[in-house]
């Protein structure tokens, strides 16, 4: 029986099924019906929240650039991925706009960075070249790595939005972020499903994916944003008890994938951020 894609509970989700047709039929721009924009100015927004939301808007706007990576991975050759990506890009494009509209309703000018403003370093160019070669030599393993990577990023993103919604004193902001998190849960579900499909029957793929994640994975947005900004985001959103539980849940969920029982990368990256801040 296929998993209902209305909202995916990662604690129960195995990745063995995903109802893509149901997801495609329900896909639409972020539903902001009933949001009371006039009340946005009546409640506070902390400086730390503004900094995190700017990060989130910039990365949501960068989704168009991530599409290039999907195409370079030859993901379009997989019919399921090709169908999903069209809706994924459409939905993602409205997340940053919703946050931008929230700040406009408060009379504040806060806009996302334009995709493509980031100028890759020489090291990034070399890494991209190596990635291209790897994707051509080991296409199935590279695509599975990309799907597992996407599952980590989408899962972290949905908990980032959910935790910020839980923490904020602004109910309008909390409402918007909760709605975004629901869509992110469906995106996570698809990536996790495709990662599971690629990992379940191949020890070679499991070893290759593990090696690539251990060597190259960074939290969502890092690279586009400086590491110090990623540190700040992780420590602001995940430092309390519920945030740390979320990190454990993300790592635990990834560790359920075949061959990834070792996974604790987000915990390690959070500890790295904590050490640098002390």
C-alpha cells in the first residue's frame, strides 16, 4: 500500500513506497488562505529569527540553481524523478516568497538573494568537475547519493521550519512556517523513497553512497552561505532540548536506510558548530 503523501511522518516512514501520483495530483503553490497578514506587525520577531529567515529565503531562492545539479546527475532519465522535480521546483519557489510577504506585511524590506549571485571558488569548481566525472562513471550510485543527500536536506529543512515555528512568539510567522514544513515533509518523503530504492539491493551502492556522504555532505545551504552562517542557524534552531531531539531523529531516520546504519552526520556538524562558538 502506497504511503499517503498529505504529510509524511518520518518516524514511521520506511521509504518502501511513495504514492507519486497522489503527490502530483495534490501539488500546488503554498496555500496561504486565512493567514492574517495584518496581525504580523502586532507580535515580535527576534533578531535571531530574522537572521535565520534570511538564510532560509536565500536558500529557497537558490533552488533553481540546485536544479542544475539534478540535471547534471542525469536524474531526468528517471521518469519518477522527472515528474517529481517539476512540482518540487514549483512548490519550493513559493516558500521564500511567503516569508518575504510576511516581512512586507510588517513594513520591512527583507528579500531573498537572487539565484546565481554566489560565485563558486576554485575548490568548488574542482569539486563540481569531480562530481561530474563520478556521475558518468557510476550513474546509478551517483543518483542514489543525490537522492540520499536530498532526503537529509529536506528533512533538516522541515524540522528547521517546524522548530522556528515552535519557538517564535509571532503566531502569523508560526502559521506560515508550519504550512511550509508540511510541504517539505512530502519532498523529504520522495527523496527518501528514491534513496531506499537505490540502496536496498546493492552493497556496492551502499558503500559508495556512504563514502560520498562522509566525504562531501554539508548542511543545506552551506557553501552558498558561509559556514559561520550555517553554524548560527544550527545553534539557534536546534540548541534546545526539542531541537536536539530533532537532530537525533534526522540522523536516526537516515540510519534506517540500507547500509547507512552508521549515519550521525548532522549530530557531528552540530557539535562542530558548538565548539566553534564556545
